[in-house]
């Protein structure tokens, strides 16, 4: 499973992207469960954010959702942090 995260916005407006492919990873089921939970809480369109806040687009396979600070679920926050940290 390919998990992609794109972050935009923020004070400086610097975009950031990350991608993780779970195929063959020993922790693949953990990543996939986290990704499913993050998708379930997302929106299909641009969410309401705050000025200078970050906006995120999470893509897992052929499904894409949008979310924004400060209204991230714990699962979204964890997935975003892990993908941007490992998949940068």
C-alpha cells in the first residue's frame, strides 16, 4: 500500500511531501490500520482551517482526503508525522 502526504500552508507557505510504501514491511498492518482510520475521518474537499495553519492531503491507493490543523484526529496527526518523517 502506498501512503502519500502533502502538507501546504503555514506561515512560510512551504509545501512538503512524503511517501511510504508498506509492501514488504514487517509493520505493514500497523501502517494500513492507521491509514484507514485517518481516511475515515477526512473530507473529500478543502476543510476549514485557520490562518497560517497547515492543510494536508492524504492519499492511500486511489482514495484521497483533505484535513487541516487544528482539526486533525489523533490518527491523522500520527500518520502525517510518520509519513513526513520517514518518507521525506
